[in-house]
């Protein structure tokens, strides 16, 4: 489970909604990925995670673990 999920609940924020307002296609793809077979879902989500972490590193910030 996400280590930040309890934080989201504590602050009463809907981070997925915030992302959807900025990048609705990303949220759509995440939702569609949930309906893929497990192997394909894992590949796509791992690639997404790696791309986001690489972006954090290029910006000089530490990505979440």
C-alpha cells in the first residue's frame, strides 16, 4: 500500500482528483491499466513509476520511495 495514502486521508485531499484536473489522460490510463491482465498491468505501471522517478531526478529532487 502507498506510504502516502494515510497522509492523503489525514489532510482530506483527493490527490487523484488534483492530478485529473491537470492531466486527465494520465488518470484515464491508470484506470484503464487496472483492467489489464496482471502481467501487462505490472509492466505498464512499473514503466510509469520509472519515468516519474527519472523526471524527479532530472529536476534535482528526490522521488518518493
